[in-house]
C-alpha cells in the first residue's frame, strides 16, 4: 500500500511539474551570449518573471533536463541564471533567433556559477574572477557562515573577465621547485597601473581626516566620580575604547608642527555601522577634500568609507585590518603587514639561521587559518632553500615522532580558532615540545601566546620562543621610551596596547611623505625614505591587488624573559 501511494504521489508531482514547466507568460529573448564553465561553452540566460526552465530551454532548442546546472529545478526564480549547453541544436535555435551563430562574451549576467576545486579559497577566487571576497559572500550567505568545500557550487560576480581559468592545473611542490631551479627566481608580479591621483589641496598644508568611533553622543553617560572613571569607566564606557588612537594622532601632529609641517586635522566621530550614517558623516565633514583619510573603523563602515574614498580619489588608511581583500581598492593603504609578508619574514629567518634544519607549520583546517596557511605554502613551494612539512594538528599524537626524524627543527604554530582553544592547544603543544631531548624553536605569526593567563614562561624559554609583534613599545628602546614619557606627560597614563604607537607612526609617515614627495609618492612609495622618528619599521609598497600594504615585519625572541628584536 505504501509503495502504491508513493507511486501515485510521484505521478501527481510530475503532472504538476509538467504544468508549471510548460506555463509561459513572458516571451524568451534568445541571446548568443556565452561563458565557459569547466572547459565547456554554455549560453547564459537570466530568468525573467513568468518564465520557466522549460520555456527557456525550448527557445534554445533543448530539452529542459539538459538546460540547467542546478540540481533542484524547483528552486529556480526570476533573476537566476540558466545555463544552456552549446551544441548543434542550441546553435541552430540561436542562429535562427539572432540571425547569426556567432558567440559573444557575457556582459549582462550579474553572476556566474562555478564548482569549487580542491585548494581554492575565497581570496584566490576573488583574484581569479576579478572581484572581492565581500561580493562573493554577499551572493553566497552559506559560504560566509560555513566556508568553502570542494565540489560545492557557488555564485561569483560576473565582471566580464577573469585572471585565470577556474580549472587551471595546479603544480605539485616538486614541480614548483623544479621550475624555480630552472628559472633561478620566481616570476615577478604584474606591475600595478599608475593611479589617477588628485593634486594636494594646498602645497603648504596637509589635510587629514580621521574617522573613528569616539561615541561623543554618549559622553553624558560617563560618571565623573573617581571610582567610576578609574576603576570601572575605561572598561564600561565605549568612549574610552579607542581614545588612545586619537591621543597618538595629537602627539604626532604636535611633533610634526615642531618640525615645521602644517597639518589640518578633521576628526569625524562614526559610531554606527550602517552605510547611510557613514555616507552622511563623510559628506557633512567634507572628507573627500582630504589629502589622506585615516579610518579606524570596523569591517562594514570601513568598506563604505573606502568606496567613498575611491569615488573621490582620496587615499584611506586602515590601521588595524589584517584582511588582504581590502587591497582590491587601489586607494586603500593597509598598515598591518600582510600574511605573505609575515610568512616570508619567518621563512627568511629559517633559511638564514637554520639552513640545514627543518620547518614544521602546525595547522588545522580552520577557516581562520586559511590565508596564513596559503601564504606559507605558496612561498615555500616557490623556493628550494628550506626543508618543510605542513603538519595537521589532528595528528598531534605523531608530532613528537615526526620531529625526531629531522634535526635543527623550527615549529611555526598557525593554529587559530577561539581564544579558549588557542590556550589549550598552545599548552598542549608546549608540553610536547619541551618533552623532547632537543626541543625545537617555536614561532608564532602573532603575539598571543604571552597573553595566555596560564602559560608557562619557563617552557617558552626552553623553546626559544619567537613571535611577530607589530607594535610592541619597548622600554629599552630610547625612541620608544621618549614616546612613552611624552604620552604620560600629556595624558597622565601609560600608552597601553597598540593604538597610540600605530596612530603616531601613520600620521608622521604619510604627512612627511606628502610634504617631501607630493602626490608623486603614491606612484612610487618605495622612493620615500622612512622617517627616523618612527617607532616601528614601515615599508609601504603597491600590492599586486591594487592598493598599498606595509611589508615590514617585527620579530622578537624571548631571552631571559625579555623580548629582544631580531628583525
């Protein structure tokens, strides 16, 4: 009985499906626009209201079962793309409808669908399809939440061009090393095109807009009692969260003025996340007429501010973002070193100080590690002066045995999930490393290990711990000590965290550059000599993605429980 009922139900569904597929109220305008997918040509059609897969496929001379790449035709809706194989039947139908069997490239479809290949990432897809990670995530909400998986079909914006074909064959590490040995060097990246740069507003002054959340509209909430301000205020009131960035800006302006530079500062309080608020603040404060914008904003408001900056050809600095995808905007400057720069600096140390050693990169399959993992593997595959192994943390039980098979080992730990998992994983890793007769050197691409509350500093000493520390204020450094003392004199408190020093350096570097080089700086930043008054190394270069990035990386090692700079 169940089988009989099921058969009747399926037949009824097919009858309804047939009726829906044959319904048509909007004529299909056949087009000869095509695109390649997985090496094959397809006609591309965007479904209009009142049209069905059946009506579109029939117009192209095809059966509906071969006309769509989606597996569930019930989900087709107006605006979706229907892909129709280019064959004898479809060419004949298109030729009859269009008067020509010719093929044109698709410039009208808003997106195309691709199948994810093993090893592809959102970052690599954005480069391949000449778009941004954010736009891919907008088209694929599930990808933003769950990440990419091989074999998955997703949408990518149709920009009319791609950097590389989707299914280009990938070289093995051996092939990469062989080609590197034959050529003697890796192929240089394409030189970015010259930027269209506006002239400075004034030759005597540099106009700088600072966009940041000061929460000025909530200042009246702050209690002025000694207990509230000193014991509770700085953690409770958001107005205190980024105040040291603003104070670092003011210190830098004072120093620049002492050197004879004239700076006009325009400070804009942006506390909301929505595009409308950012646009209104940008326009009402005339940020477009700035020589430089410094935007200490979170992801969404920064994206909008960066777009407004691009529209007005104004350069905008992101002080804290580590995301390379923001560099697709040619007017964006990323202060924090890229993952590629961090990976290269660590690999260079390995090659210089441990030429006969072995490098282990400890990772998991977490999406948060993807960019750093790709940065290490792509560079290691392209050079032959470092022996290396990519080690998955899921096989941690074999780590000790693996390390005993090689000598002079260096372990780079890029494992990065939640803070609690970091704490557990790092302590577990340290226990395993110090148990070896010859503990390897441990390196991390960020300074988070020393901040773990229950970390054993004796173990860190045993593994000769190295870390990337971008904005460490070192009391043993005379320039840093002078800055710390000046900050305390002005604001009666120590500079904590990274905000004050970063703000100071960004302001001094770019105001000095624009005064000495003018707008020519932007087309040749490498020609500018970095001011000696900076607290941290800074090397601004054009990224192959279009924007500008800092490629200078500071690495410290622990020595007698002190941090000693080695790069």
